[in-house]
C-alpha cells in the first residue's frame, strides 16, 4: 500500500494526477510536509491523514496520502522532476526523515 520512493512515477497526459502514500504517526507529533518540488510542472492538490483502522491500538501509525496534478505544459515535451517530502515535528528538523522521488511525464 505504501509508495516506494525508489520507483519513478510515470504520469501521462490522459491522467495528470497522481498520489503518494507514506506511513505517518500523528500521535508522535510527526507529519509529512512538502519540502521541494517544481511548481512550474506540479501542483499539490492536498493531503490527508488516515488513522489506523484498528482504533484499539493507541499510538499505532496511520498514513498520509498526498495528491498532485501535473500541469499541461509538462506534457509538451517529456520532463523529469524530483520531489521531496520531509517527516518531522513542526520546527524540529533534527532526526527528520526525507523522501525523494522522481516524476516523469509522457504523452
């Protein structure tokens, strides 16, 4: 279910939106935030935290789903871009986890 950051996301013009899903545990104060992306090619549409299904497991991790849309100009020629998300407590980058992944556009 979780996204593999080592796999490149291939986005086609016929379906310009894509999502990534990362494990997240809101009870620790940590959350994912968008660190770096090419705003000329990609638009973040939003993200949402999903708690664990089993409500009896206090402190168990859930996941965050991030959804993006690739702008039409990104399909005029193939593009490759990198995106970064960081998992940390607000204002506390020490020990933060960074995920890097690539997005490639195709007609």
